[in-house]
C-alpha cells in the first residue's frame, strides 16, 4: 500500500486489531480525521516516527462500534427528536463506544415519521460532534399485528411503496434500513424496491413461515431484525422465520446480546451459523438507556424499567427495547457467548458498516479509513474513544 503523507499527527501504540488479525505490538498513525497507518510498530513509516505518541502496550485498539438499531438513550427518543435531543443521544452512545449509528424510528403515523425524517435531515446538514448519524432505520410501520412487540398496533399498515418513494425523493439516501413483515400484502414488491435503492430490507415483527422468508430472500431481503425476538420460532417440523434466518446465508442476523432478549447459548448458536460476516451486534436501546429504573416511553407507549429490563407498562410480558450499550453487548459476546475477539469486533463494527454500504469508510482499522477508534483495557473496559480523529470526553 502506498504511504499516505501528512506533516503531523498522533501515534497510538497498543494491541491493534486489523482485518488481518490482532497485532500484539502495533501502532496507529492518525492525522486529522483519517488513519494513515495501521500495522506493526516496527514497520511504521519513518515519516510518522517523530509524531506525538501515546503508549497503551497492554491495551486493545479496536474500530469504533456501528449500531444500526438504536431508538434513543439518556432520556431521549428519536421519535421526539430535535437538535438538542439528537446531540444528547449521540453523545451518550459515543461514551459507550458507538461511533456511527442509525436513528431508529418506531411504528407510528406517517406524519410522525415525516417529522422524524425532517429532524434527522436537518441534523445531518450540520457538523456532528459525537457519534455520527449515518441515516435512519425505519422499524415499521409495515409489520405484523401478530408480533407487534413494543410497537403500537394502531399504526401498523401494509407496505406502501408510495410512502417509500416520497421519503426517498425528499431525503435521498437518508433511509438506510427498513424493517417489515415479508408475509404481508405488498411486502415483496417493497423489498425489491428497497434493494433497488440500496436500502437494507430487514424482516422483523413478523409471522412469516420458513417458505415466506425464503421467497422474500429471493426478492432481495437481506437482514433480520433482533433475531429470535418478535418472529415465528424454530420448530423441527415448521422451521419458521428463525429457521430461515439461521439457514439462509443471504440473510444477516442482528442480535441483542444482553442475556435478557436471548439466552447466551442461542447467541452462540447464531454466531456459529453466521460466521461469514453475517452477524450484527445491535442495542435496540430505548430512552432509559444510561439512566436509572423508572417510568419511560418507547415511541408513544409507556414503559417500565426495573433492574435494567424495559417492558411495556400495560403488558409486562412484552420487552420494550433494551437498556443495552454497544460496549456491554460486545463484552457479552466474548465473556458470555464465547465468541472470539475478532468475531465480536466484526459483528460490532465491520458487518454493520457493510450493511450500510460504508465499509470503505468505517468499520475497521485500516489506512485511509476514518479514525473511529476505541481503547479497551485487558478486561474489555472502555478507556477512550476517538471519532473522526477527535478524542471524545469520557463520561464522568
């Protein structure tokens, strides 16, 4: 690779995780927003040798986390967002290792979704000081009445390409992912439309059979939202949605790795089956994330958070998003599900970047990429975060 030149920058020494594996005695050279070198310390180009350096020899340097499914945090919900609330959400999650994220909506009226899209559009036009919004994930309203989870069933509607076309025309490229129930009227046509426009078509909150999911994958469906949750379960005679997700390599699988939504053994099983870059760690975090137990909302539904577990106030058996952060989910993948450091990092960073079509820019530590970097100690505790080369203020 040709050497990228710059007159000044910063060197970070430590155990550097690159796409080729962990480099025990590695170094990152960063200048401005970019990584100029990521590799063996003894091979550092001489042009960078005299730059200011910090040594973290026993610590890990990893790519920043990319969360494609997050509803809020720090007391705020993207459904009721403005500039200050989006700042608060992205600031909080940046302290937890998230460097890029999608503003995720709930099943709501078109007018409410229109308003969120406009708020995010305005936010994207400005300098973003914290975790970078890469666009929007529409979770619903094209889902199943049988599996609403914490989505308001009053707002569920069939897939509507007219709405999608209007949103794409008004906000080109901003919608990055749409979650829908593939068995519903108009869903296959919507999936084809989404993939034609390079938008992730994800199943979720669905009553689909195995055969219906395979038909949707044939149409272009390529992701599953919070795998195992709010979908038809696995059965040896009726594989259901879960069986199709587990067995079809065309479908990436999101996972909420908090030990509440999914048992660690099932997280490990999913990781074993999605071992070719098809596993995505997500948080599905709601507004209470980062706060104490109490009464909150997700979208327009009341939520009770007790012992960190969010459930609908009027239906305590229904989980209502999570209070998970990416760093805790990352730790869970390794410490509870037995996934390797390399695979956990891939699930938390590179695979979601691929799902967004941003893998040339973010998701791994490589020369030329954005300097989104995490420093973790040997116990996987987060120490520092850099976003676009800027060190973030640590949470007190």
